[in-house]
C-alpha cells in the first residue's frame, strides 16, 4: 500500500481540532501501515515469542495518541507524538517485564536503532528511557532525534522532515546525542 497524501492526514487532524470526531476515526486506517512499519522496525531483531508484538504496540500507542488528536497540528507532529507513545508503551512493558522477571529478559536497543534480543548487547530500554528524559532537559531536540531514530526507526532524512530541520542538523544532533548517550550509559560501542 502506498503512503497516503500527507495533506490528507493534516486535513483530517485539522477537522479533529474543529470538533469532527469522524475525522479521527478516518485517520487510523490512513496511518496504520506507517505505524506498523515503525513497530516492525522496532521488533525486527527482537526474540521470537516476545510478549508484546507490533500490532499490540500500535494499538496501545494509538490509545494514547487518540486522546491527543485535537492538539496535533499536522502529519509531522502526529508521527512525533506516535513515536513518543510507542516509547512509552515499550518502556512501560519493559518495566513490567523487569518487575516480573527481576531483570530477566528486558528489551534492549542499540544506538543504531536496532532492537537486540541478546541480553549482553545493546542498551536496556528502561535505561534508555531514563537517559532520554535527562537528555530532554538539556536539549529537547536531541532527545526527539534519538526517539525518532531509535524507536521510530526513521532515517536521517525522515527525522529532518519530521522535525522541520535540515539533514545536516539532524546528522550533527544524532552524532552529539549518541555521544552523550554513550557517556551517560557507560557504553563505548
């Protein structure tokens, strides 16, 4: 399926802000494939049998996003909020798994954006979430770049488009944020 016209998504969001509840219901089918692509990228290298699957991630994230649709400005803003909602769902899930298994099979990610099924590889998602919260207090855009690149699975160009800045700015932000995270998380790779 091809991506819907970004203007259609923005138009529907404008209609939601104007009070048209039906416009919100029309939005999910238009963005579902893109959301599924984001979720699929997150789980691409995740161990099989993971208790949270891409479809469940989308549905839980949609529940968070749906309550905010009347405040979403356009397609770009929608996907920023959707990435943040996915981060919250994944982090909440990882915290539950950690609590239930006492640090067992927690989801991990790498700074190149790939989910890692190996306990000894990658960064614990809960630790990453805590670090992103700290990073946002220092530089909110850097935290958004990491969120969109790692959890949203966006490329440099897609991240630049989503945040409304240049490719070069995102490359610089991404390099700086990864360096800060490596120091913050005690990683060298």
